[in-house]
C-alpha cells in the first residue's frame, strides 16, 4: 500500500508514520541498521537513499526475496545483503543459494536454527543472523553457538543481560 494511503490510517490510530529518509536520519551513526526489503524492485532507490544519509559501513540490506538480494549485491557490492529464510532449512542448499546470489550471509528464524546449522555457516564463512529473539535465555544460547548477530524487539534488555558489566 502506498505511503500516502498508509499515513492517514496510522495517524488516525495514534501512530507516527515517518518516511524512510526520516528513519535514516533518526538512526544515522547510532549502530548498524538492517534495511529489510519486502520485495524486489526498490533496491537502487533504497541504496541511493541510504548512501546519502547513513555513514559508510553502518547499514546492510536483507530480504526474503532472492532477487532483491542479488540486485543489492550487483548494484552495491560494497554493501552487505543478506538472504532471510524461515521454516526448516537444508543447510547445504542454503549455502549453495548464498553463493549463487553472492549474498553476504543469512538471517534465520530462531526456532529453526540448530547448533549444527550454525557450525555449517561458520565453517562456510557466512555470517549468520537470527530473528526475532525476545528471550534472554535463547539469546545467550544462540550467542554461545556462535551466531554473528541477534535481531530482537528488546535490544536494551538483551544488551544488559548479555553484558551486565557494561564493558566491551
């Protein structure tokens, strides 16, 4: 649905509805931003916008759509682009797909990741992110397995729980 149609609905429900450029300006320089593309077709515009606002090396793209990942890597080979997968997976097939797409890594649904799959992606040198982890015990277990990053709705809580000293 176009932004112009969604904004009045969001405002009527009491929510803000910033444009992507406003979100980029809000988070610029505050960490790594994962920009998820819901469908192919807008990669070049999103890359151009991100490059114009966000610091270099502070953003990456991800998508369930292999075509979007492929286009991001072709248009901006210096910007990471990750394939997102859900449900039970075949690790060997996923590794082959990552190579074929020139993907930077993979983002797994947390409930379908195993220690064995984590070791496979580590061995194949593909960064592995896991989503959406909102349980501290699960986050600790996944970190112990060696995942590259954890996507969560509760970042402050996980950071505090996993790094109680506040150092490093």
